[in-house]
């Protein structure tokens, strides 16, 4: 099963729907089986997954609801859910940032509470440099920065991979 965020072109409604596959979605859409739950129109398409950046003309830029888009891991959307009334521009910026964070973390290794130790060990050449992310206290982070270790705070909360199914 796959979930798509859908967009009704008639009244701009957004909703989610489940399909067996991407092909199943296409088939249902072509046969006019997809109806907007708000107005009943079958003029329904996929809502764009990412903000359209740098497009010219009067094309509409669509974003998915920010609460879902910024969710990096299951159960970690509360911090973002509280800031719902944002301008479209702010939402797009958040969406783009969350996407960047997600991509960065994809190539990064979760080291949990060993973050400070690992970062320090790489900094002093005791272990090979690689991309890591993990948890550390503010004091420890300040200490690392003081030592010249290059670290950065993540703008969005992440769930430890070992705590997520
Ligand atoms: Zn509609």
C-alpha cells in the first residue's frame, strides 16, 4: 500500500488516499474514480511532494501540509505541528530545510549518545572521518565547538533510528 497526498483542482482541497501501487492510483485517476471528499470533483491529482523552486511564470507552487512534510521520523512531528499558521513562503522554506536534513542524514550514521566521543575521536584523527549524527548535551556541544570540532545543530528533531520500527 502507498499513500499519496492528493490535490483537488476544483476547490484546492488536499487529502490523502491509499492505493495498492502507483499504477493503481493512475488507473483510478484515469477512470475518474478519484473524487474529492469535499466537493466531489474528479479533477484530482497528486499534490507535489516538494516546493517548486526557480520556476518561472504563473504556475502555482504547491506544497504539502507542512506538518507532514517536516516530519523526519515517525512520532517526531510535534515540535513542527505547533507552528502551523505559517505563510506559504515560510512553509516552503521549512519543507526545503527538512528535505535537506533528511538527505544529509541518509548518508550519515546514527551514533546516539556517543556523538561527542565519536566527533572528538575523528577530530583528533583517532578514527576515520565520516558523517555521523547523534545526541549530546548543550554543554558538551559548546565544549566541542571550543575544541574546534565542526558540529552543527539539526534544525528539526529526529527520532533515533534504533527507537523507530
Ligand atoms: Zn474538491
